[in-house]
């Protein structure tokens, strides 16, 4: 696993040995939990075009609405 982006206490973008891009986001307030999703094709394309700023925006969207991404959770 290769770490591409690391914003401590917020999010990390990882690339697996198979080339999967995984976004880990710290969510919650009182009870903090880590939500990891795999970037879909559109998100990958946006990351390739826009870079780290896109990942930061995506991480904030996940953090603001984790229920909207929970179905994509990677265990």
C-alpha cells in the first residue's frame, strides 16, 4: 500500500498494490470513526485532472455526509 496524500486527523489517499485508490476519512464528532471508500471511475478521473484539491473536497463531502458513502465502505 502506497500513501499518496496524508492530511493528519482528516484524510489519507492510498494506492493498493493492485492500483485501487482508497480514501480514508475521519468522520464523526463525539465518536470518531474511519470511513474508507474506493474511488470510482469519475472520482479517479477528477483526481487525475484536479489533483490533491479534489481529494480534499471529496474528503470534506464524505465527512459532512458519511451516511451517503457508507454503502461504499471498504472493510
